[in-house]
C-alpha cells in the first residue's frame, strides 16, 4: 500500500481496506487503486456494473443572491439557460486562458449552484471563486460533510432502482431524493466512464450503508486504475495531463464548453484571441498498431520529425492495444501515421478523433 502520512481519507476508507484494496495517494487523498485488478474492474463497467468511491472530488456550494449569475460570469460555459436539475460541463480558466479545472455545475435556483471539482484542484477552485465573489455570495467546500459514489455500467439503472432510487433521468440531469434512512441524496446521470451511470452525492454518515447496498446488488468495487482506463478510452481529459494551466480549451478542443457569445468569463479575452489566431498544437488521439503501452510525456514523430507529445496513454482493455491522447502540431491530421517513442522503441500508430470506443446511448433511464 502506497500512502502519505498526511493523506486524507474518505468515509469509505475502512470499507476499501476490508475489501483488500490496493491504496494509493491521489490528490492528497488515500484512495483505492484497484481491488480485483484493473482489467477485471474495467470489463465489469463496460459489460455489467461497477461502483467507485469518488468522495475525494470537490463538492462545492455557491449560494447567496445572484449566485447563478456570478458562477456564469466566471466559468466558460453559459449556465443561464440551464434550469434546476440540469448538469453542465464547464471550465474555470486563468486570465491567460489556461485551465484551472474542469467542472460539473449543477444548476439550481438563482441563488444557489453546486459544483464538482477535481480532487487536487478543489481548494484552488474554492479560493478562486471566493476571491471573485461579490459581497453576499458564499463559496463553501462541502467535502467534509459529503460523499460521492459512482455506479457505472449497463446494469447501473437496475442497481440504483433496487437500492431505492426508482427514477428516470436524462443524461446530464439530476434530482434530489429524501431517503428515509440516508437523508437527502443528489442522484445524477453523470460519470467519467462513457457508460450508462449515476453519481450519488450523499451525507458522509450515509456513505457506508449506500456503498454496502450497491455491492449487495452485484456491483464490482472499482478503483482509480480502472477509472483511468475507462476515461482514456472515451478521450475524457484528465486535469494535470490533458488539460492544465498550460493547456487552454482551444488547445484541448473543448471549445464546445465555452460560451463564446457570453460578455464575461474568466480568460475570455485570451481565449477569443487564441481562437482567432489558432493554437499551435491541438489535443488528438493515437491508436497504436504495434504492441506497446504509451504513457504521458512521450515524443510523437511523423516522418522522423517530432510533432508533439503524449499527455495520457495506456492499454485499452476494450481494443486490446495501446492508445494515447497527445498534443500535436496543428497540421497533423486525423488519419496520419505517426510513431510514439516508447522508451526508445518507435511504435507506429494512427491519429484519430476520440472517443476510442463508442459511448453508451444517452437515452432517458
């Protein structure tokens, strides 16, 4: 078990230890890396159902008169058309257009919004929003009193129904349910796997009972290892790798998450200029045609010349080959044959547009 003496623990730490999880420090939290193995856990999510503890993610509440308008003036996407129950993917950028974090924003009333941030960036997001908030608007870190459990896979609907949440939700929507034993639980049709799935934001004291109820329905406990291979197959960006303060939404090809017609959001002027001029490098996918496993920070070459660098990489259990996300020169096109320098071995691959595998249908359920 790899750990840091100062690592924080989620409400489910004892459950992970009892299940024999291999633990690791991630974003300052001691989290399960794997239980039964990354391949087995990945396959369970793609074919059946898996459950993840993602309580290390930042649960943030912004409230006060005009809170929704304030959040909209700060983040990239246009939140104002979203009504209560809708969930929006958005970005908090720096003034120069670099990405502080990517976020899920839960639209509420005009005076309240809830935000899910990445584990390592949560306190930074809280600090940035608090520094920008006008008088009367509060930015609150809810992690000390919350837990988040993700139920993901084709059977996730059956599991969520069986434990007491018999609801129908469109993709990227949510609802609040008052459970007789577990209190108020936010149930959302969201996830980081590309499969049909749900995320349950619950009181910290209810986390163990909900986790055990999900396991009793046959969900396989899954760790961060499988979470990474699942998100990589979908081409979902990982902050610190595929997006960062050095990588803008234009470079990451996340322009669809920017409200370009908005009059105000942090980093707007820099991003408008970069959109007009064009980024020198763009984030694309590479599928290897030779045996090998790419990782981050490996050179990508075309016709012997370096044209970029991988930002994420790994083995795809679904495709049974190596895949990578990479920042490539803007003249590198989909379909181009390139090579990745994997520890001195030049492995051939093809430039593709993610996702590497098809996502599940986004129908209501």
